[in-house]
C-alpha cells in the first residue's frame, strides 16, 4: 500500500453562520469555471490576494482609500482560498495530502504578511497585531494536530469561520476609513486595537476550550 492510498482524509467540521449558503455558492461557481482553471491557480490567487491586502494596509498609512482596496483583495482571497478545494472535489481531482499542506502553509504565511501590513499601517498597534498573530498561529497548530490525532478538521468555531472574519474585517475597514479611533469609558483607542484585542482573547479562549476537549478525549480513548 502506497502512502497516498493509506492516507485517510479527516472529517470536515464547518458550522459557521454562512457555511451552508457558502457551500452551495462555491459548488455552483466551481461547476462553471473554465477547464483551464485548476485548484493550484486558485490557491495561488488566494495567497497573492492576502499579500496584496497586507501591502494595501501598509499603503493606507499614506492614503486611507487603500482600505477600500483591502476589501477587494479580501474578496479575491475568499474566491481563491475557498474555491480551490471545492473545485478539486467537483472535478474529482482531489490531492488530499498536497492540497491540505499547501493550502494551510500558505494561509499561515499569508496571515503573517497581512498582520505585518496592518502593524505598519498606523491603524493597528504592532503589539496587538503580534498578539493576534500568535493566538492565530497557536490555534492553527491545535487545529492541525487535532486533524491528525482526532480525525476532524475544524473549519469554524463558535459559528464563525474564515468567511465571517473576512466580512468583519471589511466592515472594520469601512468604519476605520471614516474614523480610525474609538472612545471607551472616556479613553480613545485605535478601532482596530479594540477589535483585534477582542479577537485575540476569543482565539485564546477557543484554543483553551479545544485543547481541554481534545486532550480529555484522547486520554479516555488511550488509557486503560
């Protein structure tokens, strides 16, 4: 038995608010794409769009209208990142090990560039950007370890997934374009500092919850 045939694809768990509608839309789009477009093209498109979004955040330091370009690139990232796996499944051309590895290592690298761009934009403090990135990468590690050890690949938590987060970030851009600051209890903060600090705490809580759950599950299954 070759490694490819021995590999067992993990069960996908996607329970976000938009998951069902998004799945239907992606299948329709994938079935209408021209034959020359393949999953690698879409993966590269999504990765490039994330880097471009980071570059636009950096440029927003000099021209706030670049925040609108970020929204466009987030939409392009959704198109490429969400559709690459769907296209492979629709065409029955799946490469589960290659696809899983390339897709998610590029997601991690792309997120690094996105947060670097945001930390250089003046709209988000470098410390908050770094804290959020660390929380994101730690949760990603947990998700990938659970995919291997538990056999379930979690695409969303607390009814939020990547698509919902892109939408929230796009809405945040529109608010930041109007006013990049927020007042809380008489104190003024950067709007993105507040949002991403809350996001980092949420990711940390999800990490703790998932770690405890999966540790207990694996302990019970492997302790006699």
